C-alpha cells in the first residue's frame, strides 16, 4: 500500500490527494469491529459496527454521538505534520504578540517624562484617557470590516491587510510630531488589532487537532502576555534615555512585528474549512493530510474532512451566506452561540483594564505563567469550570486588594509614602493573585471559547462582533480609569469586584462545555433544548452509556 510522503518544508504546497490510498483500519479496535472502509478518497463513507453508513445518519444528535468516538483519535504532537503546523503558527501567533506589545507599550511610554513633556500631557486625566480610549473607539467603528475580508478573501489575506493597518499606525505613533498624529496612529493600531480577531484566532482554531484545540488556542492568547511583558521590560529600559528617542524607540521596535507577520502570509496555506467553503475541496483535504496526517490519509483526517463536508453542505442547504450578520441569529442555536461569544467579549473587555492597573513586571510575568498553566489544563479541566472558578477567584482577589489599599493610607495612583506598609504589601499580593486568577482562566479562553461556540458560517462575523463588544466595554473602562484614579483612588476597584462576581454567577447558568468535541460536533449541543445540560453529558457509541463530562 503506497502512501504519499510529506515534504520536509512546512511552507511547501500541500500534496494533491487525487490518488491517495486511505488507511482503512482503526488502530484502537482490537476486535476489528470498528474498522472503517473507504469508497472514495475525497468522499469517504465509513461503515460503523452496526453497519449504518455515516452519510445515512440524519439526526444531528446521532452524528455527534458517532463522531465522538472518531474524534477521540489522537494526533501525535511530535509528528512531522504537527511540527510543520507549529512553524506555520509561529507567525500567526505574532498577531496577538504585537497586540500585547502595543497595549503595554503605550502604557509604558505614558509614564516617561520625555513623552509627557513632548505632547504636554500628564500621566492621568481626560487627555490621557482619550488617547488610550481611541484604540477601542476605532475598533468599534471598523469591527465589521474584518469578517468580510476574512470570509471573502481568506484568513491569510485578512491577516496581511490587518498587518498593514497596524504597521501604518505604529509608524505614525513612532514619528508623531503632534497629538493628532498620535491619535490617528492609535486609531489605525486599534482597527488593525480588532479586525485581525476575525482572522488569526479563527485560523488557529480551524487548524487545531480537535482534542488539543484548548491547548493551542489558549497558548495563542497567552502570547499576548509575552508581548505585554516584553513591552514593559523595554519601557523600563527606555527610562534610561532622557530624550524623546526613549519613548520613540519603544514604538519603533513595535513596527518590526507586523512586517514579520505580513511577509509570512505569502508562505502559509489557508484553513481547510475556508478552502472547502470556497470550492477548493481538494486543497482543503490536502492541508488536512499534510498537517494532521503527516502526509497520510489517516482516520482522523477522514473524520475531520467528513465533518467539514457535512457542516458546509448543511449551511448551503439553509441558504446561509458568508459574511452575512443575519447568520448570527437566524436559529435558536445560533442565538445561543452568539450570546456566549458576546458575553465573553463583554466580561473580558470590562475586566482587562483592571489587570492593567499595575505595570509591575513581576505581576505580569506571574500572569503569563498562570496563563500557560491554564492553557495546559484547559482540555483536561474544561472551559466551563475555568470560567466559573476563575471569575469568583478574580472577585475575591480584587476585594482583598481593595480592602488592603483602603488601609494603606495611599490613594491609588498617587505617589506618596504609605502610612501602613503592611497593608500596601497585602494589596500588592492580592493584586498579583488576581493577575494569576485572570491569567489562568480568561486569558487563554478569550479566543478559544468564542471561536469554539460559533459555527463555521458564524465564526468570522461572530468573532468580529465579539471584538466589537470587547472593545466597547474596554472603552468605557479605559476612559474611566484615569479619571477615577484622580478622583476616587482605591474605590476604583469596587466596580470590578461586583462585575467579576456577576460573571461567575452568569457563567454557572449559561456556559456550555466544549472540551473533547470537534467544532462540527457542537452543532447537536446548541440545537438541543438545554445546551448546558447537553454539553455535560457524554454518550458512548460503543457502550451506549451516558456519563457526566
């Protein structure tokens, strides 16, 4: 039996699957009863142990039950295909890195006297609040463009477009001669990062192996903190430069990242789901074979291809159009999916600025380590538990930090000596624990959960709308924080304490568990009468028994 051999170059064109010989036996079926017999390389029809062809199964719930066993096949993380996929993801991860760098970079240069003197600004107040808030304002105005480009021209070309937007904005900020150039640059950067949310997170989620989607999509957003810590460290170093080139250097370095990302888009393939949805079915299968099968048409590749095929055909039968925002709410299941995506955006958008009240490099490194840990346990613990427990933990930590700050004798944001050093240290410790709680839960779940709960025809538009919601709430929070620091001091913590407590309660009632299922398998969950309850039940195709997830 001749199998196509994978090339060593991860950026080489995928193998065309015209004459591929499929693998016909499941490796984990000792009695041979679960063997899969293929009739076609492009349209395989597996026969399961009860003799029912998969294509003849009409019920979505039945399809989900059948596919669950197939989805349990493991793709070796050290296989040649996965190693090539890691190399493909490296530049894609650059998109979230540059977002974290830009976010922290602006906060870092805002503290530099040379920057404040050049633009005649203070570190707090309305003017500073407007400069920071222009990022989410521009994002809210342009969020709808990203999904259109991503769905019509592909995830890769959308990434190129957004990289150019971000590069223009970074250039304007780096060489700004007045506040107007600074504001326009912030607007371009905010638009670029917002629109790219419809492309790069979807790229990672759509190319991930089903059982490791939480790990890799979680690590994707963890890289945001790597960029954040990098900018913070460079900002600390920039304090040694007394002239204007101190703050300009921070932004000039920022210009490097979109250049790397933009150039890399000429060498990476688009996602199998986008390719199939745009009539390039053979290329879609070829990409799956190259990266998930290491050049071999394996059972996992067959399963993934069949699910993509069914999902796209079902969308076409319903008359769904790409980049059509009506797809977000045309069914009960889609409305529930959209609600989860928007709730995630709202919760993270309002809570994120609280995590930036401290520019402590130590606190952000702790958050980075926690986020990495959260990504590693995400596929084991599940999304629902992390959302609920993480929200309550954030609320408790912020409450402790607020109470301690109130006893320190130092209004938050005012540089005076503390009358109670012990209370100040306790406040800092509680805040570090908050950063750890936030990093372990929300940081890895921001791109993961919305991308999972949204269906293929919703993903780009839904992620764009999620980015709009995130930036809308971030605008409210970012604009209010500098003013609140001046006027109410440590009381600025209180809204975040209440908000995170509300988040935990809300997630308990609405959060659907998505771990262990492929993207297409979730259709049956959201089409059920009680999605949360359905997501917590596992049906074994081999035993017929139900168990809690």
